[in-house]
C-alpha cells in the first residue's frame, strides 16, 4: 500500500491523489479546491499561509433522505471552517523562487525629440525675423538623435535574435563582438542580461554547463546580476525536478553540477538544498531495504525498530466559533494530543512521553497521507473513524518508512 502526497500530481487546475482507498480528484486554483471526504461529503477548501477556509456542501453519494427540504436544511446548517496555523507542525515549504526582472529589450523609442523638432520648425515659420538657420539646425539634430536611437533599437533586437539561439560551442567572445560591434556600449548592458539568460538555458538544455567566469569575461554584466539569473534557473530546475514528488539520480546529479559549475552561493540556495536532502532520503528508503535500529526502550520479541525521534500526535479542535450573517463560523486548529519519543517498528507506531505510551498497530494501517504544506501525516487505521494526525521534523523519512512497512 503506497502512501500518497496530498499535493498530488499537477495537471493544471486538477489534482489527483492516490491511495489504497482509490483515487480522489480536486479542482480549483492554487489554495482552493473542491473535494469529497471519506464520508462522501463534498467540501470547498481554500486559503494559504496559516488561515484556511473550508465549507461542507452536503452529501453527494445519493443516499437516503435526499429530498430538497433536507438538503436545504443541511446547507443552512453547514459551517464555514477557518483553519488557524497554531505553529505546532513542521511544514515543508516548497521552492520560493526569487523574482527576476530583466530590462525590456524591445523598447519604444521616445518621440519627444520629434515633437520638439516639429515645434521649433513651426515657431520659426511664424517668426521669420529670428534666424531660421539656427532653428532648423537644432531641429535636424533632434531628428538625427531620434533616428540614431531607433537604429540602435533595431540593432539590439536583431543581435538578440542571433545570440539567443547560439549552441554552447558558439557562445564565445567572438560571436558577442561580431553581433554588437555597431551597438553602443551604453546600450549593450540590457542585451547582455538577456543573452546570458538564454545562453545558460541553452547550456541546461544541451547538458553542457560552462563556468560563469567565461561569460563574465566579455559580457558587460555585473556579478550580482549573473548570480540572480543562475539562482533563478537553479530554483526552476529544483521546482520541476520535485514536481512529481520524486528526485531521481539524474536530477540530483544535474542539480549538483549546476551548484558547482556555476558556483552558486550556498547561503542563497540553502532551502532548496534542504529539500533535495529530504527527497534524496525518501528515494533511498524506497529503493533500499530498511535498516533495523535499536530503541532506547527494551525491544519486545521479534520486534525490529526503524525510527526513533521526536514527534507529536495532534488533534483538530475548535478554537473559536461565532455567528455572522446567519452563518456559523468555526476557527479550528491543531493542538497537541501527545508529544514525546516517536518510534516506528515492524509492529507498531508509538509515542512515549513521561507518563504514558500510545501505540497503533502497523498491520491495521490503511492509508498514509502526507501534507507537505501543512506539515502533517494523516494515518488511517482499520476500525477507526478519524485518522491519526502525526507531525515531526522528519516527516519525509517517516512517511517513507511507513510506506515501506505497509508493502511488506
């Protein structure tokens, strides 16, 4: 029985979740979805970053008691749930890409010089007593200035059309100089930024990364600017690699090569590296045999331990409620049910604190739902109505171990 990740596989606005109990679909924009819970009730769920909205829509299974007056009563009595982040979980934040703002290349040349030139010509036409030669000279200079700017803009766009598609072997100083020899140095900066972005993208596409110092030796681009571009591309690759919630050996090697060849500053990509480490650990658990460990407590006969660390059993409680516009509103959030030493063995999953130990048998585990954004595992057991909610700072590892154990 494989576990599934609540974030699912992304097909535009549709999201698919896989579990032992079947496939569930949810639709909507990011942060909002419509779904069906285990009791067959439809719900709307939306919101992000600590405050969530959830509203039940009534039974959708077509069971008994489906008359219109009953459905109307259910709708009136349904409550809006606002989920409040109580700070007790360990959400795994996805890639937060920095904004990359490159200056526009195809800029419209201002026509103010032409307008001023036209005004000067008209002025001297109606004031012939003033020497017209001076006015015409100034007007001609303004027109020429506008023409030069227009030509420069055309040259920049023409050069970019050639430079952007150059394969890695042709990304040279000679090509840059050849395409920009008629472009003024003051106008080359924006072209260099766009060229660097496209060249680095082409390197990724061809799988032939080059050291950044080579481009910086002839492209008029500052170190901070090229750093922003490389980090943006790196974050994009990380995001795409983890979109299916897996990290292959090939993807891991590519990310490592980007880090080392482009010499990315570690302090700027630490969150991404943490994600990579956790997904790598999950892959290792899935591919290799589980390695038994020794617990800090005495092991029972035939018991094999696989995890010991800190964890919490949580329960969802109503923190506050009120009535507004004849609509009941409930603010809910997680509270700690039991916190202590979390252990996982081939027999059970347990948490032990100073006073008690609570355990659940592994053989009765039916579904495992990992919510990366919420930082919780929802464990569904046989003969238990509500799932067991678990959180830990090692959720990825725990979910992998549980998924592996349920396949045994």
